[in-house]
């Protein structure tokens, strides 16, 4: 059976057959992006097809294509000519409506994922001059046009301004019910001491997570944390209901001073690692199972019973491991006074740990950031970009109950006793 093949399609296919894997990926990404943009515009026009002017003409129609622009994505740099829309509708105040693509907003030259690579590479030890060699390998030769050392320098300067504004913003209109705290260390090329970055992430009443603070601190000291918390309080932040962090932080003494009403939950991941470090390797798998049983216990009583079993099993030969577990053990079990649906979130400092995991993997083998301010700026930008992907915590509707002080026991809401009436008082007598 004979078929008539379009010459343009045949030439395109012939070009693709002679392309490398990277070129194929870029061409595939370009075609998919164009198709997505066309579908987005078509859906927008279809949604408003019934809106017409006095002459019966549609108010929302296609308007050709914009000038081609280069867009750098994870697979490389492609050239795209986005479809345009002529939207003649006006709002109640007489302002023209405007179509804005959610896939490829105006003036976007690089995807958010590519932008996120830059602070990670900088924290791993690349200077702005090194990007000229690194980026073409990752994103193709075309990437150097949009991500030259001059562009990178301009971006880092803009991020520094963003970071300074972030540090000065008011928190009077914000409420953080849960707060995670951690100290993250980076090497500084031009200094002998490592940069200790104090990080706070909070949960809003709607269950969403938000970056609160990224500050320089000296070895996670109480003084550094106190300065940070006092500054947050001065800017309007009220005491969180619960703070979660590593037991070794100077953060806890600072919290008791600045927000004494805040309850404390020690990070189970840090504590388990500390306990296992004091046991021989042959016993670590067995001990780890027992520790996870404590962490995942259904009630405080069950957790305390499991702690007693661990103590009985290991204390005779490994008292340091048991002592590590028992230190502030009550603050390991604070989570039982909060909704069970939130336990998976408040057991550990994972929102902070997971964001910096890719950087920490190689911090010992890299030169690190060039200055303390640049290191702080890149850490802030990395977290700022990551928070767009952070999900709301499970059962977000329970967060306002926690803020209101509603009691929970073993993860279950405790119903308050009804107010006594004269009848019940007589019966009691």
C-alpha cells in the first residue's frame, strides 16, 4: 500500500535519525513544549468563546506567535516561538484582561529546575567563573549564552538583595504552629571556619510549610540561636506550639528563654543515629529495629515500655548507648500530645535535612562557597526554591486546633468535661 509522505516531515525525521541522544532529547522537549503551549492557548480561547462584542465578534482570539526566544531546560537549550492571544475583555475597572501562560511565563529564559541548580553548584564549590565549564556539560553549549559568568554574577547579586529583604520582612501577619530547627554547615573557601547556617521552617495554620529564617550562627550556639529568635519575636513572630530539632542544638536553651511556652520535640533521626554510633556494628541492625518500634509506637505508654525493653537488653554492656536514648527521653515523646496524623511530620527535621541532602553529600570534598554572605544567600535561595514543592502536612484541618490549645492524648483529641450543673453537683454530693 502506497502512502504520500510530507517532505517536511521526512526531512525532520532524517535530521533526527542523524542526531545524538542529547539532540533527540532537546528536540523532543521542544516539540512537547510547543504542543503544550498550543493546547494551553486553545483551552483559554475555548473557555471564553461565548464572550463577544456588540458586533458579535469574539473578544478572545489567537494573535499569531511571539518572537522566538531561547529557553534553557534540564535537557538543554531550545528555541521556542510561543503562541499569542488577543484578549479584548475588560474588568470592572476598565482594565484590559491579559493572557499569561502558566507553562512559559513572559520573559522566562530558564526553567525553575535549572535556576535551582545554580545555588547547589555554588554551595558545592564552584565559583561563578567555573560555571562556563560546568554548564555546557550539563545543559549543552547553548546554555553559556544565557548563563554566562556575568549573568551568574547578576543573578547572585539579585538573590543577595532578595535575601536581605527576606531577613527584614515583618512577621506580624504570620503564624507558625510547628517549627523545625537545624544547623547546616558549609565550607568557606576564603575563611578557615565553616559556615554554620541556622535554619527555621514553620507550618502555617492552613498546613502549608514556609521558610522562616536562614542566618549565620557560631557553631549552633545558644547565643546565636537567641539572637535569631529575639529578632523574629521583634518582627512580630509569636511562639510556636511545638519546636522540633536535634538534641545537640543550642536552640533549646534559646527557646526556653524567648518562648518558654513552646513545647519541645527531639528529632528521632538524629537520636537514633547517636544511639547506634555507640553500639558495635553487628548489633546495630537489631538495635535499629527496636528504636524504630519506639519511634512508631501507637501510644506513649507503649513507647515507654519499649524504651524499658531496650534499656534492659543493652544497658549492661553498652551503657553509653542507653544513656544517649534516655537523655531528655520525655522530649522524644512529646509528639504523643499532638494529633496522630501529624506524627510523621513532627518526629524529625526532614523538611530541612532533605533539602540540603544533595549539598551535604560532597561538602567534605569541595572548596565551598567563596564568602559567608554568598553561602547564606545560596542556602536561602535553595530553600526558597524548594518550598514551592513542599506539601501541606497531613490532616491540615487539625493545625488550628493545635494552635487553639485543644488537648490530644496519644494522638487522639480529648473531649473536655462538660461544665458542672446544679443537678450534677447534687448527684455528686
